């Protein structure tokens, strides 16, 4: 897995990463940007869009078909 800092293109990944960061902020983690809002979800999105948040996405699994060929899913 590689560590990334730019916002993911996949909207599902974007939402999952922002939600995890929002939970960290609600638990008391300091913001990494000068927040324009006091809401943890807004701050998490700002951090993700500005590129200061580092995260890892899992590799795409390789699935073997019955005939022994490999394909990426």
C-alpha cells in the first residue's frame, strides 16, 4: 500500500476517509488546517481537499477465474 495525500477520485473512498478523520477530530485531534467551520465533517473535508491528510487505500484484489487466468476487479 502506498501513502497518498491528494483527495481520492472515488467518491466512496473520499467519504470514508473524511468520516474517519471527522471521528478523530470529535475525539479531540487538532485540525491540520485553519478551519473555516467548527463542524468536524467540514474540517475533515477541508483537510482532505487541501492535501494535508495522508491515507492508504487497499490494493485492488486479483481474482483468479476458473480457467486459471487472472483478472483485476
